[in-house]
């Protein structure tokens, strides 16, 4: 009877150690499936965007949007160009540019985004 009690206590202790080890391992390891963050900073119509270790700068062009009573000033066009080296774009795909555009459209829904070279070439490739 005592042997059975020791087996249950040992199994319970083993489960606690296993759960603690999995918890600490999960906390320490970076999550690979998390997307990298797009950081957007705006100062006086100039944008600075950072995504996947590449820096972009841009300029916002404002325009009056709406009818008579509902006129508002909003960003009409955003022109973006690469600030980092072209080598920082290694392993980039169109989806990366679409991710940046998605974040920009969330912030500026009325804006048209214009990419300068070499990013425009990445979008044009089939």
C-alpha cells in the first residue's frame, strides 16, 4: 500500500516538474509564427516606417475630401521610398509590401500609396 502511495506522489511530482519545464521553455523561446511589427511614425507630413529591418521614408500629401458640409482634410497620397540598403530586402516578397500597405490603409483609409523604385519593381514582377 505504501509503495502505491509513493508511485502516485512520484507521478504527481513528475507532472509538476514537466509542466514547469514546458512553461519556462515556452516563455524563453521566441514565437516564430508571430509577424514582425510595422512601426509607423508621422511628423509634419513625413512618414518613417520600419519593417523587417528595412527603413522607409515617405511623404503625405493632404487634400480636402468630401462634399459641401462633410469636407475634411485627409491624406490623399503617400509616396514611399527605401531608406535602407537594397541588401536589407533579402527574402522579401510582395506580401511584405502588402503588409505595410495594410497598416497604412488602416491609418489612412483614403490614401493612395505610391512606391518608388526599387520597391515598385518588386510589385511589378510576376
